[in-house]
C-alpha cells in the first residue's frame, strides 16, 4: 500500500536508504563458511544477530543453517567478548566436534574493538583447539560493506589460514566460487569435469545446502571443500576467480602467499560469460572444450533464435549483487532485450565501469550502486517510464504487484518461492533455464491480462 505513494520525482539523498538492495556482512561470511566441509560458522556478537543471519539463509535455501554465537550480554557489550569467544571455542569442539570454526564479527564486537587475533591465539595457547582442528576468522562489521563484502572477507580468510605452498606445483586449477547457488557451483564443476580439468572449488556449497533427504540427520553434511583441498590450493598451477567483488581479494592473497597466478572472470551467467570461462579453463588447464559442450551452446542459441520475437526490445529492470548483475545484464543485451534500470546496494567502481561498457548502445539506461541505490529509487525510475520485466530477489514483488509487471526471481534472498536453488543459472544449461523463465513469465502475463478475444491457443 505504501508503494502507491512513490512518486516519479527523485530527491537528492545522501544519508537515507529506503528498502536497501543488500543485507549485512555477517550473512555473507556465514554463507561462505558453510562451503568448508565440517565447518561451524560462529557469530561473535549477540544471539539476535546470529538468529537474523541464520534465518535469512534458511528462508532462502529452505534448509536449517547451523551456526554458533558468542551470546553477548550487557556485560560483554561493555567489557568485551573475549571470555565468551574462548568459552564458545571450547564448548563447540567438545560438544559439536566440527573440523573448523569460522568466526566472523558483528557490529557489536567491532564497535567494542575485540581483537580476534589475540582471542583466537589465546585459545590455541590454552589448548582449547584439538589437534588437526582449526579456528579461522575474519572481520565483518555490518555498518560498512554488504553481504557481498562479508563473503569476500571469509573467502580471503580461507586462503590466509589454509593455503600452503610446497616446492612442487600440480596441474590443478583453483576455482574460487563467488556468491551463487549450490546448483550453480554443481554446474560449474560439471563443466570442468566434462572437460577433464582437475580443479579445486572453494568455497563449495554442493552437498551442504542441497543434500538429499535420506532419513538421517547430519549436522555436518558430506559436501564442502575439505581442509586438505584448501591447503592444496597453494600448489595449484593457476586460479580462476568467478566474480570480481567476491573472489578478487582471495586470488590476490593466494598469489602473494603461494605464488599462484590468477585471472578474475565473471560468474558464467549467459552466453558470453560462459564462453569466456570455458576458454580460460581450457587454456590454463591445457584441455580441449569437447563437442558435447559446443552442442549445449548450440541448443541455447537455437532456442533463443526460435523465440527472439518475444524477447526483442523488452525493457528490463534488475537489482541484486554486482557479480551476478554484470553478466546477467550482458546476457540480456545479447538477447536484444533492453536492461534500462539496474541497482546494486554494494558500492564499487567496477560495477559502474562494466555497466558503462555493456550498456553503451542503450542511452536511456540508468544504473547505480551504493547505499542510495535502493528499491525506492528503482521504483521511482519505473514510475518515470515503465518496464516489461523485473528481475531480482523477493523484495521486488511489491513493485511487481503495484505496477502489474512480470517478475522473474533471481539472486538472494528469494523467500517466497521454492525451487530456485535446484535449477542452475550458470553455463549454457543455466542460460537456457533463464530464457525459458523469461519467456514463460511474459506469456503467462499476456494470457492473464489480454482481452478475451486475444487469448491464443498457440503463442
């Protein structure tokens, strides 16, 4: 109801965010930590913070998210949470027996100034970390950055605490996975397997947040990158980072620490980004791209060609994370669609630079990132001139309802629909899934809204 008061007139805002297109750093750190086998994420702050972060992930994945918390009280908030964290480390290893505890901070512990290095070092000195187990940590204050920043910081911590170099490099390619669904990671690993490339993916949520229901509960599922895998990343011959915002820091740290050179690519969403990923993997792993993948590519192109008339010229508004918006926008342009409004709550020059390049032939396009690049601004743009399709997370459903605009759910979080985490959006197969979603959404809307005499049996 409130959205009906949104006006097309934009007011210059410097300190006010309305319905942000982002969430906070610890959510991303918690998600990344789940990509380590046998890892228990630990939120160094209050119970309320941890509960919110867990619920945000649980609502999206429809899976229980296991995480611990330092459970700050009023005393901890004043005098510091060192004792809470040390007690938590001892209790977690005694009761839950994880292989790794991945600690991340919150607003509260960052404001106090808790020194994680000092606290974790004391836990090791006191013998609270069992032999063969590990405690890693990263700083994720919620009042700066976004969930994308938190994910990046946790992935960089994996390199800091695990990656180890020996004198002999191995013919293995590291694939540092940006923020994507487990189904997307599974598809990327399938592509590498079809090419017979030896790879290590980290973090790896396959087999963690998409486990089968077999009647047996496992607090630590079978999936995830193992400690031995993470250590071996220092001996790999090359690293591919998939998503600049979420993986570049880890790639740089790995090169500085273990002399493993890297290339940062877009997450392989759409035709061109998948082409670049496969060609780069082929080049660095010294393996050919098999005919079966060329066939997948051909089927995608054929399907697009057969349905081009439904896609041509459609105006699209998108919001979400920069690492997914960049290749998705590029894909829409390659489909002859017109992405005209794009917002991301995560700040950074790479987003605006890439958007300028991708949208150079769409002069009416508006794009923005940062704190005031929010859903309110997106709605104001749509009020100025409408669009044919919305693509983004669940927070756009209110705009879709208010404007009666077709809506494809994409990104994080999606809390009001199931199935999104079962169908890949990466690779040629994922691109095909996306185009089918676009087409079905357009046609469903046409059938629902057209005059009675225009309802067609064949469209």
